[in-house]
C-alpha cells in the first residue's frame, strides 16, 4: 500500500462521516442529548480531508488539536493523531498507539462508546485481521459493526432511547469508508439503516431533562503552573477530555459557571483559544425535533441559511468547503467572524466543492431517509452540483423519489426560495404544490449584494488585480446579483449611504404590489451597522414585511470579502408564504405583529 492510497482512504473516511453527520446529530443522546456529535466529528476531523503526500504529520497533529470540538471530537483527534502515522508506522501499531492516546485523554472512560471502536480495531489489526482481500475487510468491519450494535445495550441512556452510540457509529462509518477505499471497493459502503436496523431512531418516550451549563473547548499554553491549574479546574467541571501536545494543552469539559471558569484561565495568562456551546439551548433544540414532512427540502450551503434555520424547518444543508492556511472546514460549521478577521489581515481563502463521493453519500442518505426529497440546487452557473445530482439520480433512483431543480440562484435569493418551500412543506403540502411555489418564487425573488472592497474579488480570481486596484482607489463599490447566468454586476456606488439608497430604490419597485413580503438582510463582519441602519430603515419603509437578519453565505463572503452586505426579497405574490403567527400580539390592524428574526449562525 502506497502513502497516496492511505491518504485517499483517510479522505474517503472523512467524507463518508461528513455525509452522515446529520444522522449522528439526530441520535446523539450520550453523554448528553445535545445533538452535536456529527457536527463535532466533522469539524474535528476536517484536517483529514486535505491530507496529501506532502502533509507534515506533526503539523497535521497540531491542526487536529486545534480543530477538535466536543467530547467525541477531542477523543477522535487523539486517535487519528497516531493512526495517521500509517504507513510509516505499521497499521496495527499505529492503531494501538491511537487507542491508548484516546483512552488517556478521557477522565472517565466508558465502554460501548467511541473508545470501544478504537480498542476493537486495534485488537483486530494486532491479530492480522487486515489484508487487501475483500473477505478480510468484511470480517474486520463486522467486528466493528458488532461493537456499535452492542452499544445500544451497553449504556442505559442508549437503551432507553433505543439507538446506538452516535460517536461509535460515526467511527464505524469512517472506517467503512477508509478500508473500502484501501481495497478500491467504495461501492461496498452500505447505508447505516442496512447495518443497524431499528437502532437509528430515538424512541418517542425518550426526552432529555434540561441540562444547565456550557460545553467548553479551550487551548492553554503550557507553563510552570499548568499542572496546578488543570488539577483545580478538573475538580470543578465534568466530562473532561485533556490532551497535551508540545507546549499546548487542549481541554474539553462541561461547566455550570462559564464566566468564573474563563476568569480563572484568563488569570493564568495561558489561555490561547476558547469556545463554548450553551447546553441548555442545545438540549431544548434537541427536544424540539422537527417532525418529518411528506416532502423533505434540501439545498446547498451556498444559500444564506443557518443551522438554526435547518433545526427550525427541518431541511438539509449540503456543505461546500472553505479553505484557509490552517486547513479546510465545512462552510456552515465555520466561525464566520474569524474568517473575515483573517481576510482583513491578508490571509488568502478559497472555496471548494465536496467530492463526488461525499455528494453521492449525501444523496444516498436522503434517499434512504425520506419518502420524497426536493433538492433546490444552487444555480448551475456557480457549481456542478445540479449535474452531479442528476447523474447520480439516473443511476440510483428508479422511482424518482428525488426531485432536483436548478434554481439559478445562490446566497440570499436561494435562501428566501428555500424558506418559502420549507414552510409550505412543514404545513403538509405535496410535491406538486411546493414545486409550483418554488417556480413562482424564482420568477419574483431578487437579491442585491453590496461589496465594500474589490481586492477580495481579485484575490479569488473573480477580477483582475489592476481593475480591483483602480476600483478601490476610486471608491467604486459594485452591486451584484446572483442570476441563472452567474453573478452579474447591476450597478455601482461609492459609499454606504448610496448602497442603502440603491437598495431602497430597487426594493420599492420589487415590492410595489406585495402584501406581506419576506426580506432577508445579510451581513458579513458588519452586523451592527446592518442592524442599526439598514434594518431600521427597511422596517420604516416596509412595515408589513417579515424581516430576517442573519449571516451572508460564507461561499459568497469568501469571495466578496469583509464589509459585504446584501438584501434578498420574496414578494409572495400568491400569498402562500404564511407568517409564523403563534404567540404574536395583534398589531394596529388586528393582524399578528410582524416579527424580526435574528439568527447568529
């Protein structure tokens, strides 16, 4: 086996895991039902997506350390920091070292979890269980499958919920992709529903109790007092995973007092990085799982939609990837403000599509999970997603249960169309009714994207550098719109007031006959200005409109750069886009008041 073959296998393993990450989130009940195991594993192991022949293993280990999120993600990165030494280190030895490192990281190891998968893999490889023979790979995977299936009975929470452990399943999916790629048999990867029937849907009787506190990931710089700091910290927090590598220490833990814990770490001067998730919010969102609809809506991450939207309306987002100096991450999993900060500092960023294998795995998951799927693709002028989906469907969907539409849209325009479709699907509409709404929406919806600096377009190859330099010197700020023919320039202004006037002029024309339009405001790193100036103005000009404020798609933002903002509109001429009215007090007209939604991504 060549190093190139192993690198391809690592990429295939990650891509299979990424494609099924939503399933892992849906069954994540251990140790807390917070619905983030898929997300955490995908973000944590993303450095494996870009592994190649010249990858420095020490640098890869550092990337894994910094990207690690959550309990499962931190444990998994410890294993893979050692396992990626293959083939320089024999595979069985690398697996043993990885399993030991994963166990050492956990304060209270539990059987029937991700750790047991690593342990079983290491034991089977030590017995000589792997060769390039198909039968040997099948036998190895059967052992891992048994571990995952047994996890349902090994842990009381899983037994009550009626599901297997999400982290263990995630690693099974990874290794199935990894080993099948090594023997050039990726077609042997099977949907989890075929491997684990009756173990992938949470029992209706299961409900997580409210869980107070925060899930924290932090990086500390090792110093003379680090041992005392860690000893004092770990005595006060729960679910601790600790990793020491070089002069850095990575800690994952749950705490009920986020502010006090952070002050303690700040006082040491050793705090390098901090991120946290609100467990109360996550558990409540998990308990509010959206019921399945007759038609499941799917779209691309290039739409200006968030994971909060996905949870609320129950649709699927298919990610592209954003690459920077420290690797590649799924666009809807990335910290947008950090990306814009780095762009302002001059760091180059780029976008890339998911591989065909990853996209095919997504399509397979959708076909296995939902009776009918409507895939609203980003416009084919922007990506090859539509062509890839249509070609896969021709080979794999003889009953045509997946309807695929080339929307010709992207960013906010795609977002308002998807929201209209998802709301209608949530009310139980059939496929023909939803498709008719989508087609009408694509005719009437509009978007205006206001770019602050041309140099970012030049950096991404969308504009020549001399043209960008001249434009920036003259303070020219183009206005573009994503159309079926691509992103087209529709105007140019010189400053923010002119941008706002341009938007108002066009919106008044677009919404002249609208009764209850939807306006989507999108920001990059300028939320405060967009919220204070643009939103306030639009509320006064269009008092009957529903206004949603949320981040610009990072696929767009990575090209247009910091300072960009946009506005998309859905006039709703057929009055099919119902307002969510529950709990709203009546306005002066007697109708429910118009809400302002604020999503932070």
